[in-house]
């Protein structure tokens, strides 16, 4: 892919606000709609899911933007279980996977903004990563 296309895609998911990200998607669609029709269709169709992280605390954005934690765990499990193919019963395979995930969890980095998790669980609304106070929630 061209460096300019990559830079324009990066502008979408690294935008400071949801409005800036929306504008970046529209700009991308205008610039590359003819050449990358399927990519533009995918971006515009899945716009809400792509930009959903703006409704969470800004500290959590790094974690929400990546699928690496899931990929890392499954890579560890896949790497070990492929080697023991056919040598395990269902019970021992489950135990081995559990132990592998447990061992991998020791190297995970801590969640940024962990103190904000109770607010997320309580349903506090966030706009562009900042909590919206209760008065605005009731008015809406």
C-alpha cells in the first residue's frame, strides 16, 4: 500500500476526537473511493464499530485500538499445542491451555486508567474520552 494511504488511514484511528475521525473517514472516502472501493465501503459501513472506542476513557484507547493481547495469548497456546498434537486427552488439553494462558498472563502489562473501570461498569458516558457529568446525562 502507498505511504500516503497508510498515513490517511492512521489519521482516522489516531484522531483526537470522534468528529476529527469522522472527517478523516470522509476525506479518505473522497480521495480513495475510486481506487480502493472495497476499503472505503468497509470503512463507511463499519464506521460506528470502528469509532466506538471514543465512548470510553481516553486512557483505555491504546488497549481498545489493538487486538494484540488476544493474538498474543492464542499464539502462545497454538505454538505449544501444535507440538503435542494427538498426545493429549480432552481433559489434559484443557488443563494445558489453562496453564499456558495463566503463564502468559504474568507478562501482560497493566491496564492504563484502571481506576476508571468502575465508571465504565456503572454506565457513565464518555465523549471523546472524557466523562460527561451526571447533569448532562439526565438532560439527554
